[in-house]
């Protein structure tokens, strides 16, 4: 981030989704989880353009289908439940997702086509609509603005998350200020493209839907699609953004200064939320930043990064604080992207561990000190092209197994 970008926006500490003009939010306890908030509602006081990125899993939850259907409509609200994914629930699941949109629309005096729906939790269990119906009414009645409303909504979308994930920024332009804010959830079942994650962003700028989709897809590629915790891609992954124009004269059009500022802010906020998800990875003891340099193109670099960060052998080596670079180059080799193994350099932290595909001497004692840190950086130079890709992942610990061996309980 250069100095010009830093001067163009500021982070609003302690704030989340309602920092953007014209948005309200809530989070309530409906009984889907044991005593925790489990229904969130995000409401725009004005019609908003919407864009979305969804799971690449062929098995997709009912709310994902509904969101795709409603995406081109002017959007006014998103209703989210946690504790139940409404996935692999057949026709009844689709009817229940549609009923959620209808119920929220009724409570807010909206058209049902303007309400998006999202769910997260256990797969294959019907939604308890007897709890969700009054929960949606309660969420509509509780809508508000401010730090408490922000936190309530962020808490209500959590499942195995241990911390709230929210952020907000104010952008500064010659025509005034605008805002970009978001919340997210995710801790396990995290793997691109998209992960068991939900992200909801809002902004008060005016922007055409097609341009918003283009910029949001770009931002997601560099953030939510560049993280992995455990290599599992969920049925429910959804990232949505709404732009309601409440900031007045600020319209985002290509080539303008406002466009530059908004695009950079959007990339930054998605990256920040994505890193919060990785930081909260189930059972992690290490957060790995992987940079692959010298790949022919970004797409190939992302595939290679995913192969390395998803490897159980790589993950367990980092958990065991073992600088086993052979596992890294092996995972690189089966990624399915062409490269010359005899050109590859590998660095872990400040130390080079491989040069031109072969070993180089390094101090095991010093490397152990590096690998005892929570944050570890790995750099791979393929020397095979102009592209550079950064991705983020975690190690895999005994605690990850404990968490996921009794998830349904």
C-alpha cells in the first residue's frame, strides 16, 4: 500500500457492517444453536446493486441457488442463519430457503426478490423453520446502527469461529466521503475456490452492477480464493456485496480517481477479512504466507500455492517445526502446472533451503527458531515467468482433529 493509498482511506476501529451509510443490521438468538446468536439480518434503506461469488463445489446448498437467482435484482436485505447449512436437503430445503426470503420480505415490507439468503452449519439436516420464522421477525425488530449492531450481526453468523470478523473503512475523495464495511465467518472447511466461509460487504457508493461484479470477483480472487485451512471446499460458500448509493454524488466509473480508491479499498478489505479467517483456522498453531514468484501466469501460481498449502504432509511438517522442503517441492510437482524442477529456489523465513531444485546447507537450530513462530513465510522462485502470487494457509494440529471429530455435537 503506497502513501497515496494510505491517504485515501482510514480504518474505522471497532466498527463493522453498519458503518456504511443507509445500512442497518441485527443478530439474535433463535434457538438453532445453544444460547448463541444464530440469525443475522443486514438491511439497506435504499435499493442496492449486488454482486456475488459462490462455492465451486458441485454440491451446493439451497440458499446458494436462491442467491444466484436474486442477484440481478435490486437488493435490499440479506438474512443469514448459522447452525444449519440447509445443504443436501432436497426440494424441502429449496422451499425453506425461499420461505426465509419471503418471511424477511414480509417483516421489512419488501419484495421477496430483493432478499438474499445464506446459511452455514451442519449439512443434511432440515432447517428448523419453527425457530427460524420467529427468529427473522425478531431480527427485523432489532435492526439498528452502531457498534453493537455491527457486533451482533457478526456474532450471529459464526459457527466454529472463535472471534468476530468485521472491519470498516472510510474513503476520502474530492466529492466527499464514502464507506466500505464487511463481516465474515470461517474457521474450518476452508479451501479455494471459496471456502466454508461467508462474507457480506456493504458500501454507500453508487456503481453499476456489472462493474461491481467485475471488481468484487477480482478482489475475491486475491483474498477469499487465496486462503486454505484444510483443503475442503464447502457447499455454502458465499461472498456478497451491496452498494446502495447513500453517499450521494460518489459514483464509481472506470478511470476516475474514485474508481482507483474504491478498487484498492475493496481489495484491502477482502484481504483483511480473508486473513481473519485464516488466523482463526481450526486448531492452527502456524499461519503460513506463501509467495510463488516466477510463474508463467497467476492462475498457474494459484494452483501451485493451493497444492502446497493443502498438503497434509506440508501442514504436519510445519506443525512439527520441521523444515522439510522436500514435501514442499513434491506438492509443487503434483499440482499439474508445468515448471522446471531444476530451477526452483525455496526460502523459509530468511533462510534459503533449496537452490536450483537441490539442497543447500542451513542451520537446523536457527530454522527451528523460525518455525517456532506463529507466522511463517515461504517464498518459492520458479524462475519461469513474470507472475507473482501470494496465498495463505495453516498447519494441521491434533486440535483440528478434536474439533472436527465431534462437530455435530
